[in-house]
């Protein structure tokens, strides 16, 4: 289904974000090829970003999500889709190893199930602030 | 009988061995999940951690969950120092936060109000400080005039701001320009009402 959807989209629609910070060895794996993740490089849906023992990387996504990984990390951008008008879409990534800092963006704000981060042991759901409200006169 | 007893004894020894193994062996994983405070220092929302059918909800700053093996989610808290120790390089690599500016315009024109001119300088300073900046310029109008005229005016205002940024040295390829006309007022009004707060351009920088 993902393949059909992306095939129907114009070229460039796979763009998910851009590298803003890159230190040490950082690479993007795309379709079997490895390219250095320099500042300004495009990150696409399906990319795997890896950092070496001296590496760290910061990526800003189209919905303003910020993901940054520390050394010895493997971060897969499994799926990114973002409608800039409605803010609907999906953002799924997996950290196979290493460390990751996340600031969620417009996708997670618009719908609580839109953003997920996986690890080999767990699935994280990213929610906007949740709270409960009760109103009434207290005579119940 | 004897056979059953020795089997049981064997089973007992085997489980003792397993216990010893479990005691010596390192845990299968050393996963740590932490909710950070938001920019204002308060709770930034919530994160659910699900592993092997078990779930923990992190709702307070520095609330944490450790997962030593799938299905074993241990809730707890960490200190800011522990966060720095475990996540320092990842946190240091965070991109700058996206920033949004609003600039206001004179009625029916693409001229900035005198009050908004310093804001344009701040936009240019912010862009200069960013690595690989991306800029989105979105023009708006109030509801005086036709929809078609306001679509054109909103684009004209946004285009004027783009020209100012390019003049200041910003790469035009990094600027996207949009006009939303009178469709997205900051302050909703009836048609044909002049509202200075709606005559604006939003500049999003990241």
C-alpha cells in the first residue's frame, strides 16, 4: 500500500526532512547506497541514518519534528507523510540501536496516533498533552 | 519411584542452574525511555511505552521507563544529570527550534507598518544563524475587497518579503511563498471589515 501511494505521488514527495547538524561520521543509507549526511542533505522516507562512534546528527522534518541521534546509532525513517494544509499524516521511525532525542511536531499535535517511535523492544506512542475535565456543582 | 525422585532432583538442579545463570548474566537489554520537560519547563505531553503487552505512560518531566527485556517495563525517574550522561551527544545535536514571525502591513498595500520593520531585521538575523535554513512566507489580508483581489494582495505581500530576504542575501531556492488571501484571518470578522491584525505575513524559519 505504501508503495502504491508513493508511486502515485510526484517526485520529491518522499522528502521528509533535512540534516541540520552533522558531527563526525554520519551516513544516510538509501536503496543500498551510502551517502554522507552533510548539513543540508535531504532525508527521505525509507532512509536509514547511521552514526559512527564519533558521530551525531540532527534532522528537522517537514512537520517541524526534530530528531537527533548520538554516537553508534541506527535510525530508520520507516514512513513519513505530512499534509502541510491539514497537518494529517504519519511519522514512523525506529531506533535500532543508540540514542535519540525527539521533539514532536505538527503531526503529533494534530493527531495523537500519527507519530510512533519503535525500538527492538518497545513501541512509543507520542501524544499531545492529555488532561481530564469535570464540570458540575459537586452534588453527585 | 527412585527414577521419579532422581528426575525431580535433576529438575531441581537444572532450575538452580538457570537461577544462577540469570543472576550472573547481564540483562538482555538496557533500554531507557524518558519524558523531558517542554520548553516552558513543564510537562511536554505524554509518551506511552509499550513492550510485550505491558505499557507505561510517561506524563511528568523526567519520568522514565527501563526495559531490560521485552515485556518487562520498569517505571521510575531519572535526574537531569543522568539524562546528560546517557543522552548528552544526542541532545547536543538537536537542530535549532523552528521560529515563526508575524509582520503587519499598511491597508491595501505591500508596505510594512513602521512597527513591523524591526521584525524583518530579526527574521534576517535568525536566518543568518541557522544551518541550512528553510523559509516559508505566507501572506494574508483582511476582508476588505474581493476574494480574488485579496488572493493577489496576499501573494504580493509575501513576494515583497521574499524580495527583502533575497536582498539580504538569503538563497531564493530556500524560500517558499504562499498567499492565503482573506481565508485565514487572525481575528475573524464579517466581510468588508478593515482589521489591521489580519493584514499580515507569517514567516516560518527553520
